[in-house]
C-alpha cells in the first residue's frame, strides 16, 4: 500500500535493509544500512522484523508526505526532524496521518538518520533483499537514491497500530554520537606488511575523515603509514570494516558498499560493534584507532546482542484534562510524571 510521497529529496537518501549476504563470491556487495543498530532498533520498536527496509538519510533535506495513517520511528542521527513543522522526537513510535509532512532539517548529531515505518518499506526484492546498491543500479527504488515525486510503498504492520504508538527506546540504549572518537580494531590480516613505525603511527595518531568518503569507504588523512616493501597483495576478500592502506600510506575503511575483493594490504579491521559508531561520523571528524584481541571483540559483540534481545521498550502515557481555556497533560516518561499545561494565545 502507498506510504510516502517524496516532496523534496536530500543529497543521498536510499532504501536499505541489513544487506544481501552470500553473493560476494559473485561480485555483489552486501550493501545495507551503514548503521545497522539504528535500523534494527527502529524495526523492533515498530514490531517489524529486524531486517525490514527503511529509508537511510545521509544528509538533511528529505521531506515526505504521508499517504495514509501509520506509525513511524526515526532513529540514528538527529537531523532535527519535524512533523507538520513541529519537532518530532526520535527513537520513539509516532503516529502519522494522511497528509502529514515529515522533514529532516539540519544536523544536530550523527551522520545518518533512519525513517522506519510499521510494516517496513515495500520495495522489490533483488537477490532476496531490498537494499540499494547505487553503483550497480540495483535494489531499492530502481537502484538509485530517492527523487522528488517518488512514491514509496509500505507493507502491512505485524501489530495493531494503537499498540505500538508511544513506545520509545530507553535512554540507556540510545547511542551518544558526541562520544569520544575512539574506534577499536583488530590488527590484520596483513599487519605484517607494515613497519614498526607504520604500526605505531596507525595506533597513536588521529586520522581525519575526508570529504572523499561515502558508503563504499571512508578515506582518511593523517600521518603516513609506512609499509615494508609496498602494500600491494594478491587480491583477496574485503571484509566489512577492513582498513586498506594503498601506496600513499593513507588508510581507507571499507564499509557497506565496499567492493568484494581488493589488492591492498589491510592493516586492521574495525570490530563489529564499532562499525555503527563509525558510520555516524562525518567528514572533518577525527578518529583514533585502538587495538583489541579477538576474545574481547567477541565479548563486546555478545554483550551488545544480549542487550538488543533483552530490550524492553517503555510506553509514554498521556492523560488529558481541562482547566478553563487550558489543556493540562500528565505525561509519563520512563516512570516519571510531568505536568504540561497548554493554553491557546
């Protein structure tokens, strides 16, 4: 059924789910949401399957018209979203009605915002997934970013809409995109290609995300990482988060739309739990890499998955009364009750 009409498109808004796995051997990238945590939590908030597709918004600017009553959630970066020009909370299930306007206006924090809807985005499956891979012109909406006048269909909700309206993610489960810029990595698989000074520079310097960064990879600039005898290798697979170092010594972190194979040595790989954090960093932000071992990386991933599986959403309760020409609301948020009085001026 019809869900949204694009009134104004941003620079790069695409339909993404968690990506298509099992096809890299044929040269097809995984793609999928850059911040998979934000997509997964938004879908769980709406009682969708975690892999349902949403709209990934890479810069403010997107504005859509709602074509029928439904429930949405906005997660990830805070782009100062509004519904009918009124501030819209993020990480919360919100009711919207036919004719409403949802807009993403300016960056407050983060780099990628996600618009999820009850029932998910209904786009054609390509190799079993809906994710957009623009370089291959495949998936999503004709393999391209959203454009003005595009109509976006949505699926049928898995839950009655009134049952999910007002649900919100507890603050402890909402990432802080203003945190320190430490990114944890595991060294390898080709860290032995680099000199001791090169490894020292990599782990003890700040590297800045350049404007030449996108969904394929983040190009960084900083102290040169010196190799022993060049960084060319026999082409091998390129994992998510792997950090290639070409001949110029400037690292490239490979991300969602990365190529499936590459011929540059990979000095390290970003651990799974820090990929989402990295995806919310933007050009100009600086990164400092720190090395951990495999056991620690596994422990951190297990802890995160346990928190996601045990996540309990809170429901905002509103009680309305009247006093003269004022409307008085008692709003319960995270077990605290707030009294809000609204008067017409």
